[in-house]
């Protein structure tokens, strides 16, 4: 540990300036009490649309020094996830001050970025992983004390049992083989003693602050993780451990980590995973080390987080409803809030079907398409709300095309929408019709679209299905029959 601290100081002095210029990150101060350490680094999504937040903790080094060690922030950025890097200073285990620091940071992140608190995940490297796990437990043990309850947590090469970490330190000192481990062990024993007292004098204090105590006769703090997706990442290359460190598996964190996952599975947590690295741990300087961020497959990790945070991904979306997709028709799917019309207040999915001629202004099917809004059952839907929703929807569509299509200002005019309730069609709970007067941003001229909107209550799925048929063609044109056929095949469940 002393060698780690010295290395951190040297790197901070000579490498950090280059890192700052090479990474697309923002340095944000969250408290004015410590102008040196009270900041975090934030990497925004490329799209600017924050659908989830990943907060990554590391001890002993500043956040800037983590950036070259992982590509998690790059993959997250491409997947609409905000990544935040935080230093926990010289922390190797949880305590009240560290819990308060994390709480302050997460609150600051949530408020600064207007982030949905139900879409937060946290992760930690080595000792900070231990802290991340215990923080997550405490947020479910006493939620009123915390701003965020992480919806998923992972740790990399993490000592999950603080009592076992004490005993590991004793063994390393006795073994006296690898100087770095011996130095770390002495630091750990001194730090834990200063924080909690000698282990033999106050075991229960250690048990309280440890995310897991493997020698407990019944479930302990880990019980608060039984409903939380958990991943523990380890490089299980025992040959490297034996050759370079003279470590058996019992001299690593692997047995305790696997035991924690086993206990969580027994508690009924089927989202608890022990992840054996498929790639060797290698640090950014090229040196082999099982204690490395590189043991995490970044793409797999971010996709896992998106699933656990319920962040919509059209590439993996499996609808519970059935909506036909005729041959030759285009498909597009995205989630609410819609990025070009965020004021539309629903939660759910838009599932679009484009006619083969939708984008061809010489085709009779030009601008004819239909789409399903699969939204929350408590949404208040009537003619007035649909009118406002579609006004926002088409105004947003036009606005996002002004720049890319170089539309002159003199061609722009506000989109107007008129919607009214009409005679209810067979199979509908309610039916609406109307028109949209807007700029055709493809031809850059005024256009009027006709709309038929079908509302159906899908009670078993606790959703409302709104099916929109849109076309500039008259009601007698064949394209309407094609769209009617799609809706005729719609079913609330597959």
C-alpha cells in the first residue's frame, strides 16, 4: 500500500496533465471544504441524453489516474450512461464519514445532471469495491438516510470480508515473500486498528462495517443485497498468483467472493454473479497484474447494467405484445422520454412501422407510417392530451432536422395539431382522429398529415396501447388499409 501511495504521487506529478487533455471528462467540485479532493470526474453520454448513471469508486489515487485503466466510460457514453469517477481518498473499508461522502456525491450528481435516481448503479475497484457493497446494503437497510438506492452494484478484485482481510494481512506478513503485499498488509492492519480497534477487542464493529462475514452462522449484511443485481469480477489465474506472489487461492480474495455470491443465490438473488475474467489483468503500463480494471469486459458490463437499470436498448428489446412487421416495412424503436420531445410525460416504448415508400417523395406511400406507444397504464389520455403530445412530437422532429438539413428560417412555422374523439372502432376502447399541419422537413414545404389513433387498455400487462396511423393520403387510399391490417394483428400479449 505504501508503494501504491508513492506511485500515485509520482504519477500524479508527471502523468496527470496529459490525462486531463486526452479524456473527454468534466472536473466538478461538490464541496468547498477540500479544494484538492472534493471533486469528481464526469463523462457524459455522446447523445447528451442521460438514461442512467454509473458511479465508479477508487481509493488512494485521484480519478484522473483511473481513466487510462478502463474503457467503461467510453462504452457507457455510447449507451446513454453518464459515468462518474470518484476518489474515496485513503479508504480501505466503510465508515460513517465515507458513507456521508458518497451520499453527498451521489446527491450532487443527481441534482447537477437532473438524473433519475432510479437509474443509478455503482462499482468499486479493490478496497473501494468493499465500500460500494456496504454502501448499497446500508441504503436498503435504512433508505431514509440516503439519496440513492443503487439498482445494481459490482466490484473488481474486491475483498468482500473485512475480517478475512485482517487475517489475509497477518498471513502475508508471516509469509514475507512479496514486498508489495507485505507493505500493504502492514498498512491494512494499522488502518483497521485505527478505525475500528484491534480485531480481538471489537469483532462486532468489524462485522457491522463489512459487507459480508463468511464465518457468521446466519445471514448478515448480505441479506440487504438479496434483491439487488450484484457482480464480483476476479482474475482467477492461479498460476500467476503462485509464480509471482506464492499465493494459493486461499491467499486471494476469490474464495470469499465466490462464497458471498453463493450465499446471495441461496437467499434467492438470481442476479448475483461471480464473473471469472476471460481476459488477463493488464494495467495501462502493460504490466500483468490480476488486480486490474482490464479484467472487466466493458461492453458486457455496460449491457448488463442497462438491463438491470431497465434502460431501453432496441437491439435487445423483446416486446411482450405482438405487433406485425410486414415484409419491406422499416422498424424503429425507442423509449420514453423521447429525446426530441422530452415533455411528453409517459413511460414506455415507441415501436414504429415505416411503409416501404415512407422516405421517397415520388412514392404514393411518402410520409405514411404507423407507430405504437406502449405506455404506463396510469397515463391520462384524451383528445386534449393527444393534441399536446403530437404537437410536441412533430415540433421536436422538425427542430432536430433544421441543422442537418440546412432548413432556412423563412421556411419554418409552428406545427399545429387538431385531435378529436370520434366513434369508437371495433376493438378499441377509444378512437381519435385529427390532422397535423407541419413543415415537411424532407421536401422543405408545408404538409398536412391525417391521423387515426386507436386506444386499447391492456390490463394483464398494466399498459395502455396507443396505435397511430399517419399519412398525407386521403381516407380512401390503399395505404390506410395496409396500416389497418397491422393494427388488426396487434395483440396485448404474444
